[in-house]
C-alpha cells in the first residue's frame, strides 16, 4: 500500500522543522493555479532542445538547499554571491528557472517564489528522466542574502569522507539513509574531469595514471582516455553513470558495487558499513530506491525554508528586490 502524499508529508513533519507546516500541497491553487503546469512545461521544453539541462536542474536544488536552506539564494547574480564561489562555477539550468519565472509573472505577478520554481523544476527534471513523480509542498519564500562565504562550509566536496558527508547531512536534518539515497542523483548528469582527477596523477611525461585502488581498472582506463592530457579538464565532461546516464534509475548503486563510482565520495559509500548496507539494498531493489528517493527528496526540498512574512517574492530570480 502506498500512502497518500499528504499522509507521507504529515509523517515527515515530525522529522522536519515546524516552519514547514506553513507549506502546503497546491499552495498556489487559487492564487496562481497554472504555476506548477507552467514550470513543468518549461522544463520539458528546455530539455527537448538540451537534455543535459535535466541533470543540471537536479544539481541546482542541492546547491541551493544545502546553503542557507531552499531559498533560491543560489540564483542571485552579482559580486560575492553564492554563484561566484568556485564550487558553483559549473552549475547550470539558471535560464530554465528564469524562463519559468517570466511566464509565471505574466499570469500571476508577484505571487510565485523562485524557491518554489527551483524545487518544482528539480522535481519535474527527475520525472522527465523516468523517475518518480514526487508531490512536494509549496509556499517557500525567497531569501534576501546570497554570500559566497556560505557555500564552502555547507556543500559536499568530491573528496569528502563518509564521516564528513554524514556531518553535513546531519546538520541539515538528513539521515545516513538520506545521504545514500540522495547520492543516487548521480544516476544522471555529467561531471568535468577536474572534479575527479585527484584519483589520478601525472607521470613525468604528463600522462595520467591511476592512484585510487577503489576504481575498477577498465573503468579507470575509460576515464583516463576521456580526460587525457591533451584536453582541458575544466571543459571535458564524463557521464556520472556510465551505463544509463539519461535514465533516473538505481543503476548508480549497481555501478558502486562494480567499483565504478565516478567521484571519491561515490566510492567512499562502499567503504563504510553504515552506507554500504544501504547501497546493496538499493542496487538490488529499484522500486525501493524510487520510494526512498521520494521521501528523501521531499525532506531536502524543505530544508530551512522561509515562510509567511520571511524573505520575499522576487520579481526576477537573479536579483533580490
């Protein structure tokens, strides 16, 4: 038996801060009834011309919610904003959020927050990739502060240990299971060579060689070939999931069992009992992954939300009012 979205949400409220109670399903039902439809259509339209935008939108919500909560602060442009931090340099999907906001503003000016549009767009991206349809509550408000110095202490770097990752997730109210389940986002998307090249070293002739024994040899060779010394490691991209890179499924966990995790943080999940057990369950049960994703994604999408009179409703997502 599957519980209804509202009953699942009610049970999650016990785990999450009380301010979340001010969010609701279909928050814009009377004030802007077409809002969710507009966002979904914008995401679908953008992905038909550039499929890679779906993985970018999913990554964007992680980088928003983990820094100061899900308040669209990652979208703000300008000197010293979160977008200027090197950890956010390769983020994408901003145009899709701005496009959706522009259309929404035509029909319902000043009503729908950029924070909600971002959360809905990430949700819709997963659906477009064949993943579950996640009912998420809306009513988030936009933050008024975006500062680069808030980024580094709050996002996961690709060389973090399991302990470091658990600490950051725990500080956001997320569990070890949430860590492993949300890492499953790496079943889609792509990464630049410089985000995992610490797993290799250059020999005297300038060629890379493997120094990370946790990687499958043939997979490592494939990565070496793609990220050879003749290419720019900041522009060459490799799929996060070498098997089914455009489908949201549990292949990521099967890859981990085969020692084909792209990042050190992926491989690390296999080296700690607390996380490896969950990886094994999810690798063997795709349905379980999709159910747990639904729950963990909803929990992430309400981290530190602004509600009621807090924050604002931005007129443009890339600047505070």
